[in-house]
C-alpha cells in the first residue's frame, strides 16, 4: 500500500476531479467528445511513457517535441507520395529511433549532460524543419485519415494501441531484466557498473527507445487530421515531462511506475475541459498545470527529506 | 598556563559504531603535537570534532581554557582553528588572491572588491611562508603542494592559533617537504599550536615535540618525542589483544587460482604486483589508505584494466578489460564504501542479490520472480540477514545487513575469486563475527579470497597469507601468522619487517 502511495494519490486526485465534473458538468462524459479528447491524448501517452523511462534512468529528453515534428512531417511527405501506411509507420519509428540514437550517443558515449544535448538537438531539429517547410502544412491523401477506417473505429484503434503499448511497457519494466537495468542505472550508475551492468549502454538504449516511441506517436497524431502541422510537436516535451513527474516518476531517477504516468496524462488532460465547464478562462490552463507539477515535486521533496531523516 | 586546546574523555558514536571511546588530548601553544594511529583508530573523527564538523556525544572540549559547547565549523574558525587537509579545499577556478580573500574577508554581497589590497595581502602572506606563488595565478594551474601552501597562508592570515595538518606531505617531493617543515617550525616559533597527522615516523620524529597514539578510539598514551623510539611507538599502535575469535582455517590450500606476474596499471599507480592466490585460501592485503590496495582490486575487476604484466586464472592467461569480463571469468568484487555503491538502496534486496546473475538465473528474456524469491530467501536464511523480507528496499537495512546483501550478490555468481574490500568497515561487532564466519566458510568451499582491510587484527585473524602494499606495490609477504608489529612496520615502510617468501 505505502509502496504505491504516490501513484494512488494521483489516482485519487483524478477521481476527485472526475467526480466534480460529473456533478457540475455531466456533459463532459458524453461519449463522442470524450472519445475525441482521449484520442488526442493517445500520442501524448506514448511519448510520456518513453519520457518516464528516460527520467527513471536519471536523464531528460527535451528534444521529443521537435523529433515528433520531424517524424510527422517526414511520414506525411512519404504518405503524400502514396507510400503505403504499412511502410510509413515503421519508417517513422525508425527515423525517431535514429534521431534518438544521436541523443543517446552524445549522452552515453560522450557523457555529456542530457539537458544540454537534447536542448541542442531540439533547436536543430525545430529550426531545420522550419527552414525546410517554411511553416507550410503537409496535405495528406484521403485514405490515410483514421487508417482509412471510420472515425469511430480509428479512434478506438488509436486508444487501444496506446493502452496496449502502455500495458506492455508496464509489464516489461517489471518483468524484463532491461527494466531492472534502467532502474539500477537511474538509482546509482556506479553501483550498477560495479554489479556488472553497463549503465552507458542502458542509457543509450533508453534514448533510442524514446525516439522510436516519438516516431510512433507522430504517426498516431498524423492519422487524426487531413494535414500535418510542422509545429505540431511544440510543447509536447513539457507535457510529457509533466505527466511523468505528476505521475510519480522521481526526477532524481530510479523510481516510477508507468501506471502512474497514465493517471498523470489523464489528470493533465482533464484540466482544460474542467476549466471550460467551470467557466474559468482557458488561459489559466498552463498556470494550473505548472502548479500541479510544483505540487508533485514538492510532495516528492518532502517525502525524500523525511526518508533521509528516518534512516 | 592553560592549554591551547584540551579534550577530556571525548566520545562519539555513529550508529552502533563507537568511533571514539574516550579520547583525551592536549595541545600547548608553540608545540607540534603529532597524532598517530592506524586507519580507523579515530584520528579523522577527532579532527572533525575539533573543527566543529561533528558534535561529541560526551566529554569536554576546552579552547584556551574556556569550555566550548556546540562547536560549529564557523565558530571553530572564529576561535582560531584551521585545518589543512590532504586534499586542499580551494576553488580551482578562482585566483590565489581570491581564494585567500574568500577565507579571510566577511563582506556583504554589495561590498566593492579592492583588488590591489587583496593582492598585496595575499603576496604578504605567501611571502611569510616562503612560497613563490603569484597571487593572480588560477588555483587550477597550481601543483598540489602549492595549493597546500595557499591553505597554510589562509590559516596564517586568519590568525589561527591551532593549525591541524592532516598528512600534509603525502603528495610532496623532498624539497617541498623541507619547505613545509620550515613553515611548520615557523608557526611553532610564533606560538601557534600544530596538530600534525602523518604515517611517516621519520617525519614525526624530525618535527614534533609530543606524540599521542590513538587506537580503537582511545588514547593509548602521550609521550615527549625524546622519551620514545620507533619500536615502542609501533608497539603502542598495534599492541592490543586480538579481541575477537576468528574462525580458523581447517583445510590446506589447493591449486593456484589467480596468479599475477608483474601486473601494473599506470593510471591508478599500481605497479609490479606479483602474487598467487590459491583455492581455499584467504590472502589479506594490508597497507595504509592510499597504498594501492583498492586500486589493485579495481585492476583485477576490470574497472581500470592492467596495462602491464600478466594475469592468469587457473593457469590460463586472461585479459580483464571490463567488469563484465571479470564477472565472466568468475571474479567477484565487493567494493568498499557499500553505502554508496555496494547495494542499490531504492531496489528490493532480492533484486540487489540477483543483479549480477541475470543471465544465469533468467535464461531468455524475462525475470522469474519465484526463482528470485527462493534464492533471496535462501541467502536471508544462510547469512542471517535481518530484514522484513526479500521485497524490502536495500536502504531499509542496517549497515551490517546491507553488507551481507552485497556479499550475497557476489556469492550468487559462484565465483572462483572473491575480492573483498573492507568487508566489515562500519559494521557492528556481532555482524562482523558473522561476516568473518561466512568468508571462512566460502574459502572452505574452494574459493580463492583476496581480502583488503585496514583493520589489522582482522587481517591477522582471517588471513592465511598476508601481502603488504606500500606505494602501489607489494613490499612484503608473510606466510602463516606473523606478528602485528612486523606487518605494521612493513606498511609504514620500516625495515623491521621479516621478508618471507
């Protein structure tokens, strides 16, 4: 019980928010708008899962928003050239993994701080894309939207895909040795090295995986609309980091559960509609998101301080 | 005249470990008082109490005849206590003058810096100790001894009446040592009291007026330097009963498992090591801190791979280039400083124990929790680990039990060679005896054990053979049960050691 205390707190906060919405704005739970809202969050969930792994291994990746944009535009251009979806999806994932590998090589190979490395790659990718596209949208062929399914079927597909990946990752983090290596590396890289684990290799792999998930998320975003906005990833990194931190992933590394990240994504996603229904101006959304992140970080800080005194 | 500094029956414990059991020590003005003792005798703790970094649990501390309670580092500095550590604590990006000013000036953030004054002050202080150092030089560009001289200049500038020097000559050349001695003598002449810590007996005899020997957190005695000779000093340092009963070796050693021929590693200062370790044998590595014992262990575990000589395992020459290759060759290393790197505190102890045997315990991709639980429960029972269960995080255990978890991780790899670095450091007496029993049982099972320890009775009690390291190489080896005096003398570089094969 105490082990998942942090995750349960977030779940209760989400539940409370949903109850408030149920009382004052039952319209929030109407099927179609709810489905659309959840579908829009599916790519965020995927990226946030990757971000959780990155943060658990005691790194950070702020380039995901830019990589998301690059993967989305490239996938869109290929699709516009009539490449089949079955090829576009793996290519986007591969491109993401490749860009993630650049981050990983710089962080793990050259041992540079990840915040600086990914800041640099974030700016390079974003400005490169701006120069290449001049802000122009990519028009997608008709058959691509919702993978050519009906809107409803497409939405269910995307949500289902996101949940399957979440569940698979949560299972893997617990049941695969790789998950343990990530936790060990984030807790104490030197101790991991002395135990015969390769912390640098682990870190590199985590960045590659983060990139691959970003590439997948970009396609999941792409199929929701008839066009790709090259700026579509702007701010995604903050959303992903926020969801992970709110969901109980410790910024100091080593600790976190993906189910917590799931509730984190949902909690942050509910704030905007809640504000709308409460007739608060939507401008407050970001400020309240920030406040929630601060609250989460302060709660973690107090917890670890108490822990130190106890031992 | 009241003593400059007087400690009376000072005690200090860290958890279950009693670092100081009642130390009395007096420093007169205008004297150099040497403090001598084995590693772990309590010297550092005593220094930390004098500088206000630790609070004593009991006893009295008087400075200049006044009892002082609740000494803090700031208060100690204000009372004229300065400490010069082995590793100078200077800001390497700032200039010498800025470093000195930071120590000596207490100003508001808006205060305007008078550069000319700062430089003149620094130049004057450096001149007084005879150091030719440019006040404008960046500390990064200075050598270690030059940095120490800057530290001394700071102490001088602060008007310190009590100067503590912790192994100041450890990294100095002959010429620099003489310069330092001149400075120390000058400090003494000006009425300053100097507490001088060193392992070099010749230095202590050349420089000090009185010598106090600490052992096991107690004062053994204080003598004037002309009343005592080296032999009786060494006897004071080691002359204790081997209080614990160590499990005896019951079987003859087997074949050579690990064989080193002229092994060296330039990066870590280990050179020309030749040593055989046989199955069912515990070889103790003795020596002072910094003699190269841990460095040798790190070479053997592939953390700083050897660049000279030959390492053989069971007759086969091997190259150990990384911890992974060491593990695959059947070498296990339980590092020193378990609190930092021995166990991962956030992870359950079961996961900690299986960390090094993933490939063997979990063939294929995924983990098998039932196998892991069985293994963890076995170790918890066999090693008598006190814990709530296999899922309790490593951080919830006491020091001795954490060490048992670290040991379990490596026993699980079923190694041929087990390297233990300070296996019982910071462990309470009961757990210590249990760990000794475990180590002996493992040796009996056929393991070749290499044990590093600063605890001389432990080395003497546990080892079948002892190799003494000094300055990165083996200077003496002893078969059987040698005299504590001889081992200590070899570690200190005295010729008294009987060289055995």
